[in-house]
């Protein structure tokens, strides 16, 4: 009888639950964008990683207007793949492009998203 109870009870996974939007990449959003095509998901994420690196470089080298424009492009790219933390950090830079502290926060969010993508590509 104990075996039946164990077999049909839901496991206690409450400590492991992590909503999709709390991850560096919202995989549910990404799956919807790519219609569940896993190869396309990886390709899109790799393109996002390359684009993110280039836009971060552009933000560091350009003036205030260039930083604002690059942040806007990064926000759009991040929203398209479900990188919500990157999008929020980019939006902050878009609103206050002269604040270097925001650039550090964006850099950390991009790095976390990039590590997440690398793990998925293994």
C-alpha cells in the first residue's frame, strides 16, 4: 500500500520550482517565438549572444546618444528571445544613458544570459 501512495503522489518539488521569467532566458517565451524548434532556439540564442557582445562594446565606446541607441537595440533583441533581465537593464540605460552604474548592471545581466546560453548549447 505504501508503494501505491508513493507512486501516485506528486513529488515535493516546491524548492526546485523556478518560474520561466526568473531565468536569464524565458524558455517558454523562446519556444513560442520559435514554434518549439530546438535547433532554431539555439541558433537564435547564439545570434543574441553575439549581438549582445557587440552592442555592449558599442555602448562602452560611443557617446551618450550611441549608448542610448545601442541600449534600445539590445532591449529589443532581449525581448525577442525572452531575456527579460537584460531588457530591463537595457531599458534603464535607455532612460539614463549617462549613468555608468547602469552599464555595470547591464553587463552582469548580459553575462548571466550568455552563460545560460552556453549551458544550453552543450
